[in-house]
C-alpha cells in the first residue's frame, strides 16, 4: 500500500521520491534506529517499499544500520551539511534582509550576536540620508544595555544568562537598567512580544528596537533591529517599526532554517496591543 497523502498534491509529485523523503525526515526527527516493519507501519509504506528505499540509501551512505538491527541516518548527510555551511553564514545571509529593513524604516539597522560576556556587532547598514547613526562591525558592546543583545539573552536558559551577564551591570546612562530583577522582567516580556527596547539606555539621545533571530535548532543566535534618534521618534513611527522589525527577524530566521511558530505569537501580541 502507498502512503496516505492529502488531496490536491502537485501533479509532478514522484511517489517513490516522496516516500524516501518521508523516511529520511522521520529518521532525522527521531534519535533512534527504526526497523523496516516499524517504519512501514508508522509511515504507511509497504514493507517491500521501505526495504528497497533503505537499501538504496544505505548503499549511498545516507543510512546505516545500528547494532540492534535498526536504521538511522548516515554520515553522508553530515558531509553534505558541512558543504552547505558557507551558504548559511549568518552575516552573509542576513545582509539582504538588513538592507531591506533599512530601506523600509529609513533608520540604521544592526545585527548583533553574543560572544562570551559581551555583544558583538556583526553588521550595520545605514540609510541614504544626510545624517545617520553608524556602529562599526566588530565592535564590542555591553550585553545588558543593548536591545539587540537582550533579544538573544531573553531566549537563553536562565543559567546561561547569569553566566554571560557581568556581576555588576554598569550604568552607561541614567536610563540604563542596572537592577537584575528589572532586567529579568524585561527579558520575560520579550519572550512574549518578541521585541526589546533600548530607550537611551546605551547612549543618550539614541533609541533601539530589536527582535531575536532563530536558527534551524530554534535557538536565538542574533538580534536584529533599528537604531535612531529619540528626537525624531513618535508612537506612530514606533508601531510601524515594530512590525517591520519582526517581519525582518522572521524572514532572516526562516532563511537560516528556522521552522518554529514563535513569530506567529509575537505578531498576534502586536495586533492585540493596537
């Protein structure tokens, strides 16, 4: 019998290829070996079909047998993944998304990641205006005061956050959050909204709005967003920027393999806020 599929399939579908991909994706999502009969039962593929597909994949190095007689993905997939690694270099993949956000927002756009106990500026794109804020890529920033690094901290385990934060949170301006409890509350809010703010906390006269970027494993690997002058900011502009930033963060996350549903919740929260 064949795999039961929903109606309206692509007329160019190849059943044998789809069954092979069903097997590969099932093995990838389960960290144990599977027998031929078990795979056939769970995926709705004939035992003979599973056997033939596994035999082909095994001969090519994509599947290997474990000591208990089950089957799991082989090292060939790992080798292919390494060859693709350069395509998923975060800074290179992010650049078109940063440029698009910069053009839409008319503000400086930045991309940060975390390095030990500080934030690292991966990239900065500036608007085509006579005046703008620029931060040099490679610069190190205090992780507790930047919106972009806080966007990453919000989605790390608590123990990891404590390890990365300095023992004393330095007051860079009168508006910097230096109380750990207050900072933790801010990070908790970000886990609900997907947005984090720096309202003159890093530098007087400057605001930032950031959002997290997630990778293929669902882990926050960067923070992206805009930086501008407080003097030209207003509520209507902030609302528009929030939508643009979340959209950019989601596009970039999808581009590097993220397939989770967090952004749906973030956008729903933003709509309810209106």
